[in-house]
């Protein structure tokens, strides 16, 4: 089933294109670069016409990409941003200077790639990646910030020859494709490292970092580690963001305000800052004023996003155990002594037990549900995990029902947090009338 798409706000032509694109899902996930190279060749290789920053990682790459795009835009560049998945509207995946691609733009691009897509039996993500790169060429972007879809080495985005590679962190996810061992997952993520291209990395653990070091050494790619080159002191945290003092190589950089809430977002911001410093070193004109402005203005929906005040309603796409742990720590700090009603649903390939156990100490009640998307976990299975954690729960087969039930039970000073998969958060956004 396809994801809802802002019904009534777009043309039937656009809707029919979306149905064709989603229909490519029947070809599943095919890791490999042959199809996307063929698609791009049929478009005269648009990915060779703009510089890029390429990001991989298990958590935080979307937020890091958003920070980079905001800083580069503040520095005066025309910036393409390609991310996945979307929350509400397909067009969120392809942006220029923060503006979503138009419905008409999607239609035009699909007409361009459709014959070759059909011939190759290309997948949804392969087709959309080619469309995004063609859009960036047509809009004459100065730079594109591109997030890996799945893994890295065999991801469709890995046709790029970027100016900088960014690896945020490594954790267990997509194990049916990437494997269950951290070293193997790290090899896949670090597969985007190219010969001689500088790499910025936020990972700190010995096993995955060791893999990344070896790959960078083999590729003669300079490796820059966030924790070795930057240090920071958090001064104030709130749902409105974080104030911090930053040092680069021991020298004061001054005070920054990062508008993304949660201490885990600080590391994402610092990863973006080090990537900016690497870009400065290779000739990009990016002032610290632009960094300040970008950090202050960056907006990335579905990340500890406040959408209502009474009761307080938060949206957060904590889609794997590392994400749910970061969310739990952030809620403890930002909303101490508050019990929270969690609307929760995940994909069936996620380690749901760990995620529920991270959140359960904060939970007044779970409202367990599933997005209308292939591969969503049965909420009855989630209920078994919640009950084993000793937390009261309800089961709802639709996200809308779960959100309504949580809001009905919440008092004006209570907290409702919708979390889990992007698809659950996206459907909740539609219920709540929130645009991404």
C-alpha cells in the first residue's frame, strides 16, 4: 500500500505518477549500481555536473544533512538536498534551497526516466535517485547534499564522486541486507569512501571505527574524527534547541545555538561543522557567520518536533534501538518527571524489544499501532513486548486511531510522543494537520 500523499492538494497527474513510482516497489530492494548508472547515462550523467557531500550512517545522517544544507544556503550557495524516506509528501525527498520539488517537476522527471526505468526493471529508489540528480542539474545547484538510502557501498547514491564523505555512526539496522555484525555493517556504510576524498566521521566505538580507518587507509582518504578535532560544552538545553560553546583544535569558535532539540543532535551539528571546516580547507568560501545562521535556522521535521502545546505533542522518528535510546535520554533531560503516552509503531525488521525497553521507564501507556505500509510490524507483537516490560498498552490497527486515543486520555499538562518509523510519524502528521 502506498503512503498517503496530501490528498486534495495535488493534481491527478501527479497522483498517477506517484502510483507508478510506488508500483516499482514490486521489484523490491536491489543493492547494486548497474541500473542507476544506466539511468543516469540516459540522462547524460547529471551527477557529474555539481559538487556534492555524501552522507551515510545508521542514525543522524538526515539531521546532519539538514544542518549542512542550512549552513551552505546561509553561505549563499544554491543547495540541493536529497533524503529518504519522506514523512508526508514524496516531494520532501528532493529540495533546492529548502523548497520541495513541485508536483509538475516530479511529473516531468518521471516522463524523462520512465522508458529506461521500465526497460531496466529499476527499483523505486533507483528511479527517484536519477530524478533527483537530474532536478539538481536543471536547477543549477552549486552543491548537493545527498543522504544514502540503505547501507552505502551498493546504494544507488554511490555513483557520486563527492567533495566530502560523512559517516555519522554505525549500529545494527537493515540486518537482512547489511548483516548482523557491526564490522560488516561498517564495511557497507564505509563503501561510500572514495580514493583521496576526505572523510568526516562521528563514530567512536573501536570495532566500527577500526573498519572505517582501514578502508580510509586503503583508499588514501584523509580521515577526520569529530571527537579528535572538536570539543563542546552544552550551556542550555530546551525543546527549542541547544546553546553550546565550541572549540576546534583547541581554539574557541564561540557560542552556537542549534535549533534541533536533544543532546544527540549536538553531535550531528558538530559533524556538520567539521564537514564545513573540511570544505573550507579545499576552497569553499563558508564563513562562521553562515554556520551560526544555518544552525540557528535549521528545521528538520519529525525530530523532537513540538506540534501542540496542551497537551504537549512531540514527533520523533526514533526508528531503531540507537534512536529510541537517544530519544529516551533526551526526554529524561528535557521533560524530567513527566510520564509520557507513546504512540509507537515500527517496521518488522527492527529490534522492537530493545526499543520498547528504552522507552518503557518513561511510559504512562503505549498506544501500539502500524503504518499502512508494507513491512509494518503487527501491533499485537509490539503489545507482547510492552506487557513483558510491565507497561500498560492499547492496540490500534491505524495510526489515526492510536493518536486520537492518546489525545483523549491526555490531560492538558500531559505529554504524547509519536515515535518509531518514519511512516508512523508521517501518518500522525497528517492526522494532526502538520506539514513536513
